[in-house]
C-alpha cells in the first residue's frame, strides 16, 4: 500500500519535459549539455540518466560522418584527461561528404578544435578533394603519388580555383587516366600557356583538343584557360552556354557547310 502511494505521488509530480531542439549554431549549448550529461552518467542514481533520451536527426550521410568524426575526437580527449596536446590524423577527411560539406569541413573542424583553449592540436589529413585542398596553404601540403613518391606542392592552393586544382593535381596525378592521355593533356596545357591570342588557327585547334577531354571538369577548365586569353571568345562561349540544343545544332550545321565550302575552294 505504501509503495503504491509513493508511486502515485511520483506520477502526479512528474516533470513535463518538452522536445528541445539544438542545431549546429547552438554549439556552446550542446557542449554544456554534453558535459552536464556526462557527469549525470557517473552518478549511481540519476533521474536524468534513466529518463532523458537524445535523438539525432534527421541527418544526411555527410552530417552523420561529421558527427562521428567529432565524437571520436571528443571521446579520445575525454579518455585522456591529463593530456593537453593531441596529434589528430584523419584519413580521407572528404570520404562520404557532399561537395557542400567538403567546403565546410575544415572550417567546422578548426573552429571546434579552437574552442578548446587549454588544448593544443596538430592536425594531419589526407584527401582526394580539391575543395578541401583550397582551405590549406601550399606550404602545408605534400603530394603522395601511387608509387609512394613524396613531393611538395608547387602552385598556390589556399583559396585557389577548385577546377584548376582538380586539373593540375587530382586529374593528372591521381592515376585514373592512361599515361598516353596524361602526356597529351600535359602537352595541351603547355600549348595553352604559350598560346597567342591573335592566332585563330591555333585557338580552333586548342578548343578542339580541349573539347575532346572526357572528364567534364577538366574539359571545362581547359576551355576556360583558352577563353581567358580572348575576351571576344568568352562572349561567344557565354552565348553558346545560354543557347538551346536546337540553336546549337543550327550553328554547328552552318559551320559544317562553311567548312565544306572552303574545302572545295582549296581544291
């Protein structure tokens, strides 16, 4: 009878806890909540340990990957309370991340680590992403080839054009194209660098070769390098990009007829 009376009183005096939603912008609140709840978990008896539940979601695969990454680091710090200096090595930090998250990962990570004022961190990451590379100074970048060759980064990386990084480093050096194609594209880049804007014949040939490259990012970057040397051509390409498939077909048909006419005249 006494037990049931106690239980009834407890039910009448329960806490009506509502959902509490926290986002990335509430970092300090989340940090304080985690620290408080960690202390509650260590207590032999705790109302909150028995009744408080945390739900994370809905989250994307990339968000979950970030959450796991930060959790691993926080857990390592918690398990080594006497340590104030940490070496953090993250392999393929961009793995599973949408390009939008690849743009944010380094800032999120550095801002978060920077919030621990009493700690010092050395961070080493590997990545296949030119987006991640654009957040790092070239002095802090080393290139690892498939044959384990190590070399320094020659061109600036911090804030660099992502497409250019992709072409110069990840497309040419990552080993996904044959050596013959790699050599020819390298020669094409050299020709573009030497290209004189008043040589229309050379420009047509370069554009043809650039248009033959299969990878769309590499192809666009090669074309952009050519266009930057000729403002008139830039305007033409902008018009081309805005035109419909039917308009493009008519232009190509006209160019084909013009070419055939010129070829007959040369005979």
